C-alpha cells in the first residue's frame, strides 16, 4: 500500500474551493461595510481607539482602514486599494472600498449560480472599460483642457471637504484658500505638490485659517536675546552640531594647575565662538540647524545679531532648504555664497505658550502653507486630513484634466452605460457586466441612505432625471437631501478620482475572486 505524501507542515491550515472564496469575499465585504456609513456629505464619523488609548475621530476612509489594524489577507487587499487611491489622487478612498465590497457581493451571487470565477473576472474587466468610457463622456466641457476655470476648482475642493469636519460655513472659504495655494505654486512645468504645506494650530476656530506665502516651523529661538524679526534674510541650513567637538578616541587629560584649566576653557571657548564668527563672516542672518546648538554658541550668535534655531526636524530642514534655495551644510568651513538661501521675511510669532516661525518669500520656491486653526486637537487633525485631500484633488483636476459631476451623478451615468452595453455581449459574461452595473448603483444608493432618503425611491428618481436631463445627483440641502443637478449645485469631482476608484476596485475584486486555495502556516 502507498503511504500518504505530506508536502505541508502538520500545523498548516488549508482552505480550498468554494470555502476559500466564501471566506475571502466575506472578509472583503466586512471591510467595505465598516466604511460604508461614512460615504457622502452626511456620512457618519468613526471613533478609533488604539491599544495605547489614542483616540482618532474621522470621516476619512483611508485613515479609518489604516487605523483598524486589519489582519485578514483578503481584507488587507482592500486596505491597499484605499492606500493606492489616496496616494494617486488623494480622495475617493471610501468610494473605492465600498465599490470593491459591492463587486465581491455581486460576484458571490454569480458564484452561487455556478458562474465560473474566470468568466466573472472577464466580465468585470470589460465593464470597467465601459465605465471609463462613461466617465470620459461625463467630463464637463471646458474642464479637460490645460486652463481649467478657478470656479470649477473651488467647487472640486469644496466637494472633497464636505462632510469631513470642516463645517459648511467655512468649507467655501477653505476651498478658495486651497485653490489660491495650488495656483501660486503652479508653473509652466506643472505643479510640485511638495510646495504646498499644511500646518495646524489649536486655539481658534477654523474660520481663522489662512494662507501663508512661505514655510512655517514649530521652533523657538536658541537664545532669548536673538531678534524675532529679520527682513531680507540670508538663510543657512546646517546638519551639524554646534558644540565642542568630541574626540574620536578615548583619552584622558590630566590638569595639574589653574593655567592649564584656563587654557583648556579658552580653547573650548574659541572653538564655540568660531562657529558664530564663521556664520557672521558669511553674512548669515538666520540659521536653521537640525542638530543641537550649545547654549554658549547661541549666546555668541545672539551677540552677532543672528537668529538661530536648533534641533530643527529633518523634514522641516528639507522644506526650508527647498523654499529658500539654501544647501544643507555638513560643516561651517568654507561657506560660499551659493550655499546660502534667502527669504523676504523671517518672523517668530507667539501662539499661546509656543513660538511659530514664519519664513516668507523664499527665493528658490513659491512654497505656500495652509495655516489651519481649530478649537481642539481632534478638530485640527480632521481639518488637516480634509485640506490635504482638497489640495490633492485640486492638483489632480489640473494635472490629469477633467471634472465630472459629483453627488452620485457619475455613478448613475456609469451604471446606465454599462447596463445598456451589456446587451451586446454574448454568453455568461453579460451577467457579470450587469452585476458590475448593479455594484456601481450601490454607491448612489448608499449616499441616499446616509442622507436620510429612501434608497429605492432615490435610485428611481435619479435614473428618471438622468434619462430626461442627462445629469442627476443627490444634493444635500440643510440636513436633508434631494435629487437635483450637481453641476448647478457646484458638487464636482476630478475625473481622475472616478477612474482610479473603478480601476483599483476592479483589480482588487478580481484578484480576490481568483483565489481558490488559502494555505496558512501557524
């Protein structure tokens, strides 16, 4: 008799066939359902508490999925979808996650009807291609060129922020600040996203937020006697300690009299004073050092009229060097004029008990900072996430080109186009294409649920208005919602966000559907 052949460890667990597919689909649907209620301007927030007790209150899908600490490998694929969506276009993470879950849910029904996963995958890819055609047709005239109107951009930015803790009163003003910020860093070569910074500070309402033409740094002067304002400043960025050099070898020095002690102190003092003299002779007015500055060096710098900051974060050092045109110096020896940057104004301002440095008018880059205010840390954190998304979608609308109606209107157009095209497809693949259209319908249906409308009635009204007027979405009015024209209401999204959501959701769903064998080692 032949003995059984074991190729896996005895501790391994293996799930195959329908059981594996069912497990993966169930996990994907669970993740999608976790963020479903956050979709739209009236979506709910989530409170996430980690093991250390840190609390995060947010409406942002990417943040929710990131903080949830998901372990199931299939569910992690949906988290990766949201991360990709966030990195590529900055918004639509919840849309992508919900669509992935719906595609899996519809596929589950097809699998129960004995449709092969390969047929479903082929149908989904064909439907995704049709969906992209529908998105292209939905692009608003005049928004797909290189010179997109600022009013459209403001609507895009405001739409991305709505429902994310910015407040309806301030969302329009914040959107205008975002568009101004992006426009100021726009060049003939395009937009460098790194030139738009976001800085938060508690202690005021969000309406006090403003746009600063420069870079902000949370630092205080190395010495209280240093100037707090420097105009037409020559700036140096240093990545080296300004303190007494340490010997590279272990050595002991025996001092036998006072003269030797005084000589050692004088030598040390000359070295420290030399740092300040080197900077002063080079014409430096403001120093940002990413390492420690000795208190005595700080005193000498103050005597020389130099404003200096020690232990600056490396990230801030990069931003300052980029904005002012300064090179990051590793030593103070042989400083040349080309190593230094410049700024129109460097000012230290007091906010509550902390100092904040404003570096405005940098010579090398048109860097800008959106200075956000909020009453509490939770408020400014959520505001920062909303503004970051708004900046990303504004850049996407300019760079990628194309703005489409929001409020579920584009999704209605996609499902209508996909469903109409499915009739021309032969074979069982047609069922998968129709299922794709049904999955896309779940997005406006979810918007209706989160707005307080009956989802079935809302979907019927949306389809009817889309047929008669060509554009229909769910418009939020006060605390309610109604079916209307999102273009007239100014609810707009970049076409790139819709394309990315369809592509990433389709890829994630089809990848999960292809899995029929799960082997887990314990």
